C-alpha cells in the first residue's frame, strides 16, 4: 500500500449533538483524552481527525470500528492489534489530515497565518509565512514518521535518510501540508471532504 490520504475542511462549528454522537464512535481512551480538553470548541479538529481516520480505515481496510490506539514512549500512535497498519493524523484550525500506509508514515497540515519574528527565526530559511509553514510541515511530517520529536529538527533539518521520502501536498488553499514515508512510493490522490 502506498500512502493513502484523507483530508477534511471544517467550515463550521459542531453542534452539541454532533459532538456527542461523534464522541460515542471513538474508543474509550480516545474519548477520555478529548474530553480532557477544557474548551469544547477546541475539540472539533482532533475529534474530526479521529473520525476521518475511522472513515479511512473503513474505506481502505473494511474496518467498521476504530481499534485501540496506543502511544510509543515518544508519543507516536499505533494500533497494537494491527501493527502492520501505520497511520498518522494532523489537525490545525479548520482542517484535518489522515494517512494510512503499510510503512511508517507521518503527516502534517498547518493553516498559513502570521507568525512573529522570533518564531519565524526558528526556521533559518523562512522569509515568509508560506515558506515557514512549508518548512515546518516537512520537518513535522518527517519527525512524526520517524517517531521522534520535531524539536530535533528545528535548528538544522538533516538531509533525508536512506529510504526516507517527503511529499508536499496541495490540500486546501491557505494551508501547507506534507507527508513523509519510509519507502513505498508517492501518495495516491487525496480524498477531500468538507464539513
């Protein structure tokens, strides 16, 4: 399986009923984690990311439910019952992105927005917000694929390792996105949805 991608643009808030119905579709651990987010409006993107993953797994694997998800010691999510199915999620204001693969995969999506000089200075080659976020998503996707933190890539991004690939993605206007993989070839077409 190459990298398979799903993206959703979130154009409105969720109703209380939609939120409650969607929360019921998640495994208990994921539901509890989301409910710890104190402001209900900040649950929309992560909740929709998990539901997009559920849709992706139904379409790609025929699974009806989202299986248990655990985190490695460095925070990379995985399915203990299905370690051969690799996945990754990303969300930002107004959009979510999900990836599936038979190899390690990492994705990131960021809404392009103003950033301060100090933040912009963390990425040496960034001279505009677009370049900053394109560089950021590349670093974040690569770190998530490797299962390491992005902090290690802030000062100096290392060259791609043997077998590592990165693909910039054209998802939605006003967003930067990318996918990283350990082999397996380029991603297929992005399945796009809107809420």
